[in-house]
């Protein structure tokens, strides 16, 4: 995979300050959370710092932290012709309130409690086994 600083954020970098593209060979089961922790380690960002957020994106979509590289490959139909091209951005906030106001939809959806979700019941389907069909045919009774 490749990790590149998000092109939309490059205007914040001065000349010669553009971070280089990072190439990594990782297992398919690697969660996006570990890519974020790797980036935090590389740039000396404390993971529990509430004023700094690292987002990993693929095709301009912020990835959930519980996604694995395999999930991304299947969801986005990765063709294996080149490394998976991830982007990242480092967001700095003035205070905790600003961060919460500007959070993206994917982060909000992760915070929704599962007990408030709507559950849909599946419709019942009838199943006929081959043995039942044979007994109906032998008895001569018509099927309804």
C-alpha cells in the first residue's frame, strides 16, 4: 500500500515541506486503526490528544477504523495492478467543541448506540423438503 498526504491539504505545506509517499507491505487483516497509529507515531502525535485527528482515506472517503485492508480491497474493487493508494490528513482543532462540530458523518455513525437502531424482521419463507414431496406424490394428494 501507499500512504500519501491528502492532496487537498497540500496547500498548508510550505515549499519543500510536502511529506513523502510512504510504501508499506502489510497483511490483508491489518485494521485501518493501525495505519492511523503508525502515522501518529511517525509525526509524534499523541493518540489521546483530543485536538489532533488523523484520518485515513481511500478514494476520498474517510475509512472506519475497524475496516481491514481486505475490507477496503473488496468494498472498492481493488484491481491488484498497483499498490492500494491511501491518503491521510492531519486535522488540528482549536478546542474540543470545534472538533465535535466539524466531525464527519462516518465518525457520527460510529457513535450511535446499537440499542437505538431499528431492527427489521425477516419475512417467513416456507421450505419443502424432497422427502415431503415424495410422500405427497406416493399418496396422490395434490400440492397446495
